[in-house]
């Protein structure tokens, strides 16, 4: 499709008739917003290479000799807007370039480009411009391989480029003066050794803080024999001549780092009541960033994928960096992950599986405290994808989140098909009138061959399986971002990181039998069993008796989950559930049941290929929601 095929539609709210937690219906929360007009369009990209073979990008394909993009599923990732609001960054994979000394040979591999959003072109005549194609090797010494999520700095001269920073010195990136010869690419290093030696720690999913000085990131570690992840906040400092550590080249250092997590047992969402050792406390309002996802535009909050407020419902959360106050951003039973806030922080755009019912079989029954989630969260979150088939779509949601039948508004409702899925990260324009995002077409092995789903045929130019998109919020007036105060290096509820120390093991309640009291009435008996080596929790079983959080709905029945790990990422859950949620008077509102032989799910946390025996079914209002078929 081309930009001329822009579609204009009045999108309808996509409601889902689930019950929300009482917090979502607080009296201070306003009525949901009305749907608004959204115009979705494609942004221009380089021509598609006929193949990845050298020389396939001929002048017949690109008459200007400025490169071709690969048709591959992973050949594109959008970034953010420059401050002019008319240009976005993107990471693209060029393919088919001729061999040197042909000038077009520089258009090869993963590169950083700018793309115009207003129909204009750069001086060379293209609506896009490659910033890094042909950068001299001496200007990019020691660069890191990660070039994801290209986020422009507010100065218009730098871009956070994965675990690197692209810098054009005094020249604005979009100007003719910013040429590849003037670009420098500097690696980012996080020192994790006591003496400052070595290559530094592995960091991922970097997000630039609005103060342009601090950085949020994630780091994966192995603790207690399991893969784990924590979010961090640090300060960026340019070091032109480092004396220790690798690489010994001009680089950025992440300093004064804080782990956004408190490892004390009482700081965990599920912990033993210190006043009553036979009782459990469930408090999801306690701060603790698992997977960090970004910042509010005023810089006060960190966004993250949080410990579930309701069992198996993986939501986006926000936490105040100063006070530790936690805010639930989404509540739909779908899985929400990448997110960006509008300039005035009144809206978010989140990528979510809502509308597909992919997760409803396990997360649709609301009001269940997240107790078995001590074992199941990472596995349940992995169900959101089927390898290269992503079920994310971009949703516009106001600050007050899901409530009643309001589930936000899909940005691309009339433009795309279920075979096109959104990739991280959506990004707001500086004036709040548009959102940039990108889409991928489902590709093998997530379709075709042994997979029961047929592979769709791309209708994009050259069979390209990616596309760069923009959604115009046509009736909105421009807004301005408020002032951003520099965030403190100290996060009071976090833990200062000391180089040379290991990531902590996440604490869990000791083995034993506990009582969990409902906020309104009833209780649950919780049995926690550790493995034989006493290194990790193996089984969590819960039996509910008239358990109620709100005094109007009641939970009865039992649920048990046992976790077995065959490696760091390959996990099996043996799940048994027989739960019923009733209203006052006895009317059944929802059930969650496994087959008599249980539900047994095995999944690799990275490959995310669904394979299960037995069944797990959630029934809401008489409608049954079943698990995905194996391999889909």
C-alpha cells in the first residue's frame, strides 16, 4: 500500500465484557472519552530489494542509487519524532547493495534513517535519509550490535541507538550539514566490575529519560537457577578518553545506577505478614520494576510490566520515581507491553493483545489475587506471541485506563488485517496529534509448513513484510509538554547498584501453609512447596472460601500450579483449576476450569511457541474462552 491509500475512519470503541477491579471504578474517575477520528497512513521507505544477494538493488530498482530495504520480517523498527514533529527515526536493514567501490555499497546492513512524515523530501530527493550509511570506521569504534529503539534527543543532534548514541556534533540531524562523514557512533557501557575492567554489563530495552540526562534499561540475570530481569535507572556521562574497561574508545558511561527493586521480603507483592506469620499479604501496590518500559513525559514516573494485580493478567504499571506510588495503567485481560505517553501525559498508546481473546482463557476471570503467579507469570506472558506472529495492536487509552466497557480505541482498526501486527515502540509526535508505529506481517515458521496457519502473501512493494505507519488524530489541537525537572540520581524505594555485586535472588515466602484474607470477607488457604534442594518454589496451591475483595462478588474453589524448568528458558507448568466467581445471591459470573487431567503447558520464554496438553477454559457470562491451538 502507498500513502495515497490513506484510510479515514471513525473507529468504534472495542469493548470486552469483563469485570474490572473495584479500583478502576473509583468515583473520581471521569466517564470514558468518546471515539475520535483517526487517519492511518504508511510512511515512505526505500525500495524493496529483489533479494538479499549483493547487487540485486540496481538502478532499475532505485534510480538514485540510495539503497534498498530488505523484505525480511525484521528489517524495520520505528523510532521517535525529532523535535520538528515532521521527521521520525527508524532502524532499517539495507540489502542487495553493490560491491565497493560503487558509492551505493554503503547502503548495506542495519542503519539509522530519518523519514519525513509530511510528504516533503530531503535535499537528495528522497523522503528518507540514511544517517549512518558510509560513516567512516574511525567514527564508530567499539559500537555495540544492539541498534534497537532509535530515540532522538531533544537537541536534534543525537539519537539513542540501541546501546549506542549517534552524534552529529553541532549539526541538526535533518539538515544537509549532517552527513555520514560527520556522524559519530559511541557505545554505551555500564560498569559492573569493582575495578572498572571488562566489557561491562549486558543491558537491553533502553529508554531515554525526558531530562535527557538519565537512562532506564533492563538487565537479565540468572538467580536461583532461573532467568530473571530487573529494571534500572542511571545517569549518562560522555567519557572521551576512558582509562579502564572495554572498549577503550570514546564512549558513554551509565553511572550512579539504581536497581528499581527492593529485595527485602516485605517489599514483595506476596509476602508473609510480619505480625501474623501464618498469614500471607497480597499487596500489588508495592513498587518493583520487573521489565522497565519507559517514562512519563514529565519524567516523574517509570513505566513497566508489573506483577499482576489480578492473576495471569499482565498489565502496564507506572511508579513514581520519588514516592514509589504505583498506578495501574491497563486492566484488560489482554497482554500489554510497549507504551508511550502523550506530551501532556493525559493519554497513552499501548501495544496490546486485547481484541484477539488470545489470553482470555487464562486471564479473563478477574478478581483472583495473583498468588499462583509466584510461579506462572513469565510463562503466561510468553503466550502473548507465537514466535514471529505477534498479536499486538496499538491502542489509544486515556490516563484513567480501562473501566466499564471502555477498552481504548485501536489506531489502525480499518487499515490492517490480523496478519499484520505491531512492533515496539509506538511514539507520539511532540504536539500530540500523531503517533508513529510499525507493523510486521506474520512469517514462517509461525505460519506455513508444519504450522497449521497458512502464510499470507504480502501486497507491500516488493513483497516487503514490514511497514512504517503514522496515525493522525485529526480532531486534536496541538499540545505542549510541560516542564521536565531533572530526576534525582537517588530513587528512595530502589537499591543503589554497587559495581561488582550480583543481582539479588527474588525472595518468596518460605514453604508452609498460610491464610490469605479477603479484603471484604472470606479467605483462602495457600500451600507453598519448595523443591527438594530448597532453592526455588515448586508448587503453589490455593483454596478459596467465599473470598471477596469487594463484598459483592465471591470466589470459591481451588487452583494449583507446579513449575518444572528444563533449562533457563524452557519451562513446564502443571496447572489444575476449578474456580467459580459468584454474585451475591449465588449467580455464577465466571468459571475457570482445567480438564480432569489438568492443563500442562511447556514453552520456551524466548521462542514463545505454544504447546500444551489438557485444557484450561475460562467462561464469562456463558461464553467459553479456550486456549490457542498448539503451534498457533
